[in-house]
């Protein structure tokens, strides 16, 4: 995985149909990707990224847990724009 792919997750649903949306699985071995995941969480808190788009990035410590999360994932409807009134 390149670093480019997770950053495309936030805009992917704007360009594709919801039925085409797919999650990105990250195997977070010994917390290697924890800072990146924390940045995504912070982007949600600051409203730069929608929670629904953040949910497209699935991170687990164990391969079996990640595979199970990917199998159980279901797409959700995502509005194109953030509501300016909601903070």
C-alpha cells in the first residue's frame, strides 16, 4: 500500500457510486499506522473528513480480525457536502 491510497478514501465516494465504495484495510502491526489513523480521526473532529468516509479505513492489529472486518463491512449512504450549520 502506498500512502496515496488512504488519502483518496476521503474523496472516493464523491467520484464513484455508493455501490462501488470499498473499504481500505490496514494491518496496523505494532501500531505502525496509529499516527496516520489518529490524523484521520482528528480530520473528522475538525470536519475536514466525514465520519462515513473515515469508516472506509478499517485498521486492525491481527490479520484474522482485519479480514473479518472487511467481510462484515457494508456501505452506507454518504452526503456529498458537509452541513455548514453542524459543528
